[in-house]
C-alpha cells in the first residue's frame, strides 16, 4: 500500500515511502514554503494594522478671541482742572498761557499744568516750550522752563507739571515795553 500512496518525484522517479522525502511526497508543504506563507501573512497583518491606525477618528478644537485697539488721548488744563482743552493735533496738547502783565526784572511766575489721559493705554510723555517775541530773545531774555513732567500717564489718570517764567535782573531799560508769548506742547506716545 505504501507504493500506491507514493507519487513520482519531480524527476519522474518514484518518491520514497519513508525518510526525508516521504513527507513532501504526501502533499505537505516544505519548511521553506511555510516560512514564506508566514512572512506574507505578517505583511498582510502589518498592512491591516496601518489601515486600522490611519482610520482613527480625528477631532479639532478651535479657540477665538475678540481684539480691539486701545487709545491714548491727552487733554490739558491751566486752571486746576476746571476747564479742559483738547488740541487739534492728534496725540498732543498745546496750552497757551495767559499774558503776564507788567513783568518786572527778577520776577518769577509759576503755572501748574494738568494733563489728563482720557484713553485706555499708558502714554509716554514729552514736553517742549516754544517762545516767541522780543521779550524771549536778545540779551538777558525772559525764560520759560517746563519741569516736573512725569515720564508717562496711565489711561484715565491725571498728572501735573510746572511752567516757570523767569525775568532776569535787568540793568538798564533794554526790555522795557517788550512783549512775547510761550506755548507748552505735551506729546503722548503709545
């Protein structure tokens, strides 16, 4: 009966019924074929794992925030805050002081200036004084000096500075009857 089960080998010779070639002759796969089949199954499983991994659910979360710009707007007062003046120049105020009548040699006049920031942002402050007229020119002129201006003013806050107008001690009548004016300009920068 062994002879009827045995099949011919590849070369046309009958395969042995027992021994190393007998297992292959009975239709069982060779070990090399089994390894190849296992390798192909592993590749197929790996591909399935990638396909399953790439088919995962995705979700997104979005955040939004409203934004607006702040403001810095300066107004000024020379009467202690009773009257506020706004300049036509954006970001700056110009305060023209009342005339000083009958200025005498050696006389000093000090003016308190109030600066308010009606905006929402802190503004850095710089101040300049511009003078004109014969009284502020020539030999021994009258001087106008701004002092005490803070470096900044917060939104909604008020600060003060002082303008001091000083007439030197003149000899002779060189400046008698002369006139002039001084203007203070305070600029706010954000």
